[in-house]
C-alpha cells in the first residue's frame, strides 16, 4: 500500500477552523511559529480578532498584535492555500443530552471543499470514540473526491483547555496526538510539539485518542 503523502515540515500551512476558546489560543500558538490561517464562519468574530480584540479574554490584545504569522478570515476560499486543517468547533449537548455533531459535520464539509492531495485533517472537538473516522472522514471524502489514507489522512488531538484558566494554558498542558497512519501520527505529533512546551503523548490510534479526553 503506498504511503499517504504529507506536507513537508517547511511547507506546513495550517488553518485552525473555529476561533473560540479552543481554536484561538491554538491559532496564536501556531502563528508565532509558522504562517497560519484562523478561520471562522462568524464574520463579526473575525473582524473583532482582526482588530486585535478577543471578547472571550483567552488571548490578550498584545498577543494578537505580536503574532505576525497569523491572519484571520471568514472566506472559505482562503482555506485553499492551506494543507493542514485543524477543526476546533464546539460539540454542544442537545435537549436529549446527546452530542450535537452538526457544527462538526459542517466544518468537515468546509474542509472537504478545501483539502487537496497530501492534506491532513486534524480534529480537536470532543466526540465519542469512532466519530472522526465514521462521521467526519466520509464527509471529507464525499466533498473532496479524495480517498482516505490514499490521498489525504486524518488525526485527532483532544482539546484540554479550561476556559479562563490563565495558569494552565495551551502550551503548558500535555497534548495527546494521533494519526490515521503511522506516518500521519508522526506528522501530527511533530506539528504539536512545535507549540506545546509540556510535551506530547502519541496515542496508538485515533479511537484511543478520542477516548482520552
């Protein structure tokens, strides 16, 4: 079986999709190191961040101003220049206390329309074990016409940020990582090590990482 193509380390162009309390600190972290796109469908939110303001107070104005390699957009066409897509949208609980995956499904459609051969889709949203490969990946395949683990691959790294906690920030919380192939797992782990000073732990599979929240 051929090895799935992956972005080269010096040609990694991440997009963080969803700029809430999880996505924004992650986008800022990557934006300190490499050219990064912060994407959100909420144009008001994007305009706020472009003005170096964050109403959630997760990131300071000074941090936003000093992150030179980060830009924000609400235009899906801007995702075409990226080759890594990190999905951090919320998965709220519905009235029956079941996870509402509709934001995740919508984000997967957005990724599917932008991803090209060699791209990597990484999910951080809280899901049940199996959801990444059973729900998200088929949507990406359908939208892109690409084949999973042939043309593109996927990863999962559960978000562990506690909103408002200024002591335990993104960089200081160990990150669990995973990938759909051994090569992708190595790529995802190396990518997060660029911003996580507390270190990473590579899980044996995406399903194991999904259960590690």
